[in-house]
């Protein structure tokens, strides 16, 4: 079994790569905490020594070693110390946060980059089954959860434990019986509030889920609005959104009053616990030797202990949600990748075109259900070959395989004699350009859609547009090449989008071109003009054309006929037309 890439162990290993920063950050955090940990003792001691005449030795120490003064002087002195300590502690804790935040953000950045790298190489088969929303949410929300875990582990846990220990020692030193009572009951009170907050968190999650459901149903409805209206199904689809809105309302009401009730309830328990501690402390003053000043100190430490106790109790929840988030992130790593092939030679270098030989190729999307069976074809260097066949016969599947989109296990494809098994997929795609029937455009400028970010001279772009019969279209675009084409190229017609894809191919200047019904949306005249203009450009390239239109394939030198994934015949157009008219019967 492959080793998992996201577990608590791997996170800690990643953390260890920042060992130095983690150590420095923790030292600063401990300093910041201990600078203020003594503060709750100072004022109560003054109360005892200055107001109640009970000696703890503090004033004696100050007057012997520092200075002597009256009550006012000592109070201001202690106040000044407290303020300085608080300022120092605040500055240190800002520094500490900066260190910890940059560690956790660096780790999560690395995780995101690693995931993106994995996604970049994902196999097309996996991609087709992928729920894009789920993947993006893993990259955002789950990584954030992990970020929370890392930052709370490294920045809070050690300090929380130390602060709690320190407070426990001070309390035990002041009054051990009372300290034991507090040390047992305080965590129970905090545990109760944490549990309450958790159950409310669960309700909030349900509400968020309801929001998500409502949002996705509505988005889908609006995205397919055209279709829905055409099918006269507005009532049905909007009713679904309404149902989701209703569920959302119920969850929101549930969360709304229960969260308020639970907050009030948990603060009731917390404050009651606090009052009980105070009452018990007063009893301790009355019936034992606890001084009033130290009683006040105990009150302060009660507050000091709440934060760290909460952090420690909460840690198990942070840990379990980080584990769950890691599990979800891991499912991205489990997605199959394209095979990484080591390449020994590149058959494309220095060539205008290459020959492709398909040998006994069989392929299935799902096991045992062959879509292509024992296909053998030969595309001579620089030849113009067509593939025809009824809808569903496997033409698109074959063209996808020729550019390495789907791995296959039976048969072989030789690119100028070099086997697909020894050729990098990126090399194949760099040199063989597949133009799809429904090309996807980016919601970006026309220029970007043509160049996909690569630099071409204006002249080259203009030439490509000219060959692709897009001159007229460009003239009508208000900002020319800088015009945004809209979502999925909505501002362009289907045939215009196909021509943009062809212009893109012209710019990339491949050695083999596969047209998979790439001109199906064009009228016959435009198509004839387009292929006329393309003639020179394609002259010395290997060209494979898949089309349902007789006019498109008539000029081919050779034609293969596919039926249910099997090559049933081949020959020149003339031979085939003479032999069996039925091959072309469905063509126009
Ligand atoms: N991604 C996929 N997963 C599973 N089955 C698929 C997938 N793509 C296509 N098929 C199936 O493979 C068969 C061949 O489809 P293909 O798209 O290759 O046919 P085609 O000859 O290009 O048809 P058309 O002329 O309609 O474009 C069909 O039965 C189809 O249902
Ligand atoms: Mg097809």
C-alpha cells in the first residue's frame, strides 16, 4: 500500500522541518506567558501587606533592596511593574504569533502546492468522475482546518500546559486544600462549556450544509436556465430550490435559538462554578489561615486557568477534525495519475510530420466492455486520412487515445516507429493537436484563448485568425483581441468557437492534426473556405479527420470505417463509395 501523504505524522514531520523556528517561537511564547504569570499575585499581596497588615515579606524586600516609600509609592511602583510586564508580554506574543503563523502558512502552502502538482498530472478518467466542488473545497476548507491544527498545536499546547502547571503550583502553595478542589472542578466546568460549544458547532455545520445545498441547487438551476425554460420545467426546478430554502430555514431556526440557549446555559454553569469557588474561598478565609489578599489572588488565577484548560480540552477535537480533514485531502492523493514515462528518443524532432501506426489496440472505459477492439491503422507521414462511422462507434475515443488521454493495456501505438510506452505524454501532446467538437474557451480575452498564455507576434495571431476564417468576426468584436469572450465563450457562436480552436491549433503549429468533428457547426460554404485556406498549412502535416459530412472527407487519401469499435473496412473514398454506399448513408 502506498504511504499516505497527509496524516498527523506527516504533518508533524513537516513541522520538524521548521524545528528552529518552532523552538524559538516556543521560547518566546513561554517568556511572554511567564512575564505575566506572576502579575495576579502582586496586587493581592499589596492588599494584605498595605491594607490588612499581613506580612508576606514583599514590602520588606523592596525597602531593603530597592527603596523605601509610603503606601502610595509602593502601589505606583507595583502598578508600573505590572504595566511594563504587560507591554513586554504583548510585544513578545505578537512576535510569537508572527513566527507561528508563518510556519503554519508555509506548511499549508506547501500542502496546497503538492496537491496542485498531483491534480496537474491526474488521469483524465479520474477527472471525468471528479466532483470539482468537492476537490476545491478540500483545497480550501480542509487545508484551513489543518492550518488551525498546526498553529494551535505548535503555539498553544506547550504554553497551555506550562501555564496550567505554574498556576497549579502557585495555588497549591497558597492553600493546598482549596487548590485541589479547584484543580478538580475547574476542568469539569470548562469541559462542559467546550462540549456545549461543540454541539452548537454541529448545528452550525448542518446549517452550513443546508446553505450549500440551497446554493448548489439554485446555481445549477440558473446555469441551465435556458434548457429548463426550453423544456418548460421552471416549476419543477424552482420547487426544488424552494424545498432547499425550506430546509435551510428549519436548520437556521434550530441553530438560532439553540445556540443562544446553549451560550446562556454554559455561561450560567461557568459563572455558578466561579461563584462556588469564591464562596468556598471566603469560607477558607473564615475557617482557615487564608488571607484576604491571597483569596483575591486565587480569584485571579481562576481566570488565568480558563484559557489553557480550554486549549488542552479542545485539543482532542482539533486533533480529530485535523485527522478527518487529512483523510479528505488524502482522497485527492488517491486519485490515479497519468503514467510517468521515461523517454529515450523523440521521434518528432526535426520533422514536419510523422507516421502513426496503431497496432492491435483494444480499449475499455469500464472493465470487460471493449469500446475499441483490435484496431490496426496506419497513418503515413504527411498523409490525409479520414475516419468515419456511426455515432458511438468509438471515433472520439480513438482520437483521445492517439493523444494519450486514456492509457490502454492491449496493443501499441508507434509514433514514427517509437512505441507509446517509451514516449512522454507531454511530448505526444506537444506535437499532435486534437481539435474537439465542442472546444472549451476560457472566460478571458480572445488573445488569451488563442495563445493560452504563450507569446506570439501580432502578425502570427492575425495570420491564424485569417486562415481560420475569423477576420469578419474579429472586426465585429468591440475590443478586438482584447475582447472578453464570456463564460465558456458564450459571446461567440458554436461555429466561431470551433474556428477559435482551429486558430489555436494553427498557432501551436503541430506535426499531426486530428479534427474530431471540429467543423461540424460551420455551414458548408464556410467549411469549404476554411479547408481551402488550411490547405497550405496542412500540406506537409499528417492529418486525421473525423466527420459526418461527406464533403469534409471526400478529399482524404484514405478512409477507415469504424463500426462498434471495430475497423470494418478501409480504402480510398472512390473505392469505398463504389464498394458500399451504406458507409456514407448517414452522411450529408
Ligand atoms: N468517458 C467515457 N466513459 C465511459 N464510456 C464512454 C466515455 N466516452 C465515451 N464512452 C462510450 O464509448 C462509446 C464510443 O464513444 P465515442 O465518443 O468514442 O463515439 P463517437 O464515434 O465519437 O460518436 P459520435 O459520432 O457521436 O461523436 C460510446 O458507447 C460511449 O457511450
Ligand atoms: Mg465523437
